C-alpha cells in the first residue's frame, strides 16, 4: 500500500486542506523550536471539530499510525516533534481556535485547545477580565500545548502554573472516545480529579480539545521597577520580604544576571539603558484590579526597606507604560540574545526559593572548575524558584557538539546539585524527547512505575506521542 493510499481515509475525513503531506508544507511541523531535531511525518492532520479529532484517532489506530499532538511548536524539549521511523502523523488543532464562552460573573473562559494564548487573553480582556498565563511565545503558542506541558511563565508567583488555572477539560482518548469535563465549578469533589492526568502529560494520554480556565478581574494598575542588586543580595530573603511588604500583590519577581543583560545589549548593538548591580538585577512588578489601592506607594515603601537593608543599590521605576514595556522587552529578549551570541545549552532548574542562593553558589563553583571560559546566562522566575541556567556556546564552537558535551557531563553535575537541594531538572519545559534519560535517571522507581501504569492503561497500543516522556 502506498503512502498516498494510507492517507486516503484521512483525506476523505478532513479534506485536502486538512491533510498536509507535501514536505514543503510539513517542514515547519517537523523541526523542533530549538533546531536540535529533524523529525518526519507522512502528513499533518488539521481537524476542524472535536468529532473530527475522534474520527482521525480511530482511523490512526485502524491503519497503524502513531499520533503526535502539536500546539504552536514552541516547546524546548522536542515533545511535539514526530520521530523518524515511527510513522507518526502530526495532529495540529490550529483550525480549532474558537472562544466557546466567557462568563464575567463566574470569572471563566471556555475555548478550543487550538486557541492561541494571546487571543484567549484578549477575549478575557474584552470582558474586563484577566487570564494570567503569560509567556514569551504567547503570540504563537496554543492552549493545548500550554496544558500538555503544564506551562509556567511570568506570573506563576501569584497565580500558579497552567494546571492551577484549569477548571474543566475536554480530551479525545487513544481509542477515540471523548472525556468531557468542561464544568466551570471551583468546588467539585466527585472522585479523582481526572483532568489533571492530561495536564503535563505532553500528549501521551490523549489530545486535549477544549478547556475551561479561571479568570481574575482585569489588572488596571501596575507598578514596575528595575532593581540593581548589591553584591551577595540574598534572593530568597528579598523575595519573601517583597511578598510580605506588598500584601502579595507582586505578580513577577524576575532575576536577570549582568551577563544576560549584556547579551541583549550585544544583540541590539547598543546599551539597554538599564544596569545590573554586582548581584545582577531584578524586574519587579505589582498589579491590582482596583484604583483605590495606592500601588506606587506600596512599591516605594517596599523598595525603601530593600535599600535600607543594603540589598538594592539603585532602582528605576517605570514612569509610563512605554517605559514599563521597555523593561519587559529586555527581559523577554534574553533568549534571542543568547541565540544571537551563537546559541546556548538550556537548563530549566526548579528549586525551593529558600535554596536559590545555595544553588547559584554551587553552580558558579562547578562552572569555574569544569568550564571556566564558558559564558553563563542566568535569569528566570526566581519568585517561584525557577532558574534558567544557560551556558552560551563559545565562539567558534559547533552548537550541537557543545550541547552534547555539556549534556554528557556538566549538566548532570548541575542537576545533581539541584536535586540535592530539593529541586528538579525540569521546572516548566517538561520532558519531551530530549529529557527522557533524565526522567529515568533522577526519578524514584515507584514514580516511574506509576507513570508507565497510567500510560499502558489509557494507551495500550502506544499510539499517542510515542517517544515523548517515556
């Protein structure tokens, strides 16, 4: 049977526009975002409805295809890239983008899983509401992918990870049946919270097709400051003080190292207009929904305390929305700055906030001993314990060769240090295809056994994203 004949049932179901098989058209679906893996697929399937997703899953089982659900293909661990030799079809929900309902009184939004995150944010904003899930790729990432990877982002400190924002979920299971739990309830104790099985499962247990998300009142007030840190500034103590002094109105507390700031300046070919102190910099933002809260005064009082303790040398307060956006543009451009410098080997470290300084000290000692000439780029959501601890590829060194060398040696020492401090090797990127060995190496055997048991129970034929995670 030819490859075309294999695709005939899918063409009959989805039409020509719903089945992309020309390599020129499928290329953007088969290369991972970091350009570390070239996958292959007979076709990309683009359903328009939940019923079509159910039907294509049944067809895939019948004809011996595997399926790889893909959102915006913005992940960092190859979780949405079809593997060569596995005969996997990519399933993209990019034509399922509908906003199903916004309930301003219940503070909820229901939408298709193919909805782009920024579009969901705008739908909430149009009703005077706020969807706090926010990340650099929000203009192209899709909610199904955000949930499949349990995305973190910029405001986890105050609102939690993606799984904390989900009230209801709709999933097509590996046998084509539909699990629908799209209720909008905050309280609903009716046994196991089954929707949580699929959040962070990276498409290995089913295809998420719909979601109900929690919303908040629109945050009409923002107070934003760029802090230049003193040498040895205790990040854990600072983060705790900020939360207490601001009555937990801080939505972001982002660390930016001097090296990371320098990468942005080099990419732009000009200084950023912002400085890092000897201890780096912190981008701090407070938000509130009510104009009655004197947010600027709250921020100023907090900064005075930080300076009195000698932890902050200087601070710049955003005086306009344009200046605020300029602060954030620096933070969000760091990955691009790393890429401009030749690329980086990324380590997505999670730690108890109280152990951040301990890890930074250990990491610096390890790097000085093992790779003293390598440039480090450290930044991240330290208010919730997430460090992006990245090694910039040295000039003249092949990026893939350097990546393999780091991952075979230094990375394991770094992960061991994080785990010894109660941390993890994966804060918000997930496992995908690039970290499968780490899951085996650093997980408790009982945890692995339970993961495998759930996988076998829901997907006994192994058609859902085979090769990802397991």
